């Protein structure tokens, strides 16, 4: 969980931050103005309670958030968690909650949790965009390698591009090796052996035979 918190906080600009305090005996919260706004309210517009808090948690994160608070109340240990909330306007925000416990000096029981809410919605979206960009780039590179391999087969065997791809897919099915891996190996072979004309088809023949033989073993 600490890794996840660090990931969403690593967004460059400082995100909005607000302070809270939770009285465990009454389950009432004290929120700073920033926390009200993170939940879509104006300061003082509602009385923040645990029930209100949980009502605004994203359904997929509800159990996690409730569990973190209960564990902190029982153990008294510092905690942090990332969760989503559905604000009063129906928008989704991603928040980090951090906190520590205060024990009752007479009973030794945990009486209060306090800490910060940090709105990392912008950072979270930026991280998701970066991940998507990396994924798209990787997909584009895989397609480029497959296109290069098809080009090699088209030139070597005088094939149409669809037939060249079918050859790659057939070898993949026979050998249980992904098409992208076969394509990458074929491109590497071409790069190292000047394999771009029909005179070198014996090299391709041997490459495909070796894959098929390995797949049957």
C-alpha cells in the first residue's frame, strides 16, 4: 500500500491537502475546508460522520477504506490508503488518506484518528495517461516488428501481405511461440545476414524449419 501511495503522490506539483480528525466514540469527523470541497460540499454544509464518509466512497473501494480505518482504530498504528470517492456532484476523485492514532491516557484505548486527505485526482489521471502512452507505444512497436517480418516473408517468398501474416500465424500455432516473438527473431536474423532478397530464402527456410522442429519436440 505504501508503494501505491508514493506512486500517486509522485505527480510533480503539490496536490490539494486537508486535515481531519475522527472521534471514534461518536464516529464524528472534523474536516478542514479542503476536505469538505474534496467531497463536493461547501465548508459546514453537512455534518461529517463515518456513515456519510462511507456513503461517498466508490463501491469498489468501500471495503478497503472501512477496513483500513477499523484496523487503525484497533491497532493504533499509523496508516495510509488510496481510495476513490463519489463527490456530491457525482464526480469521481482519488484521495490519499494518512493518519495516526491518539490513545486515551486513562484507558490506553485508541480514542481518535487524525491526519490528512490529499486529493491526487490529477496526479492519478496523469499516471494513468502515462501508463496508457507506454502501452500504446509498446503495441505500436510490436506491430512494427510484425510488419517488418511480413515484409521479409513477402520479399523472400513473393507472398501477399495477408499470406505472409498467415504464415507467421501458422508457425506460431505449430510452435506455441507468440507471433511477435517469431517476428522479432526473423527481423534480427535479417539484420545480421542481409536477408532481403530471394537468394537468401534458404536462410528463412532453415529458420522456419528450426522453429517447427522445436515445436514438435
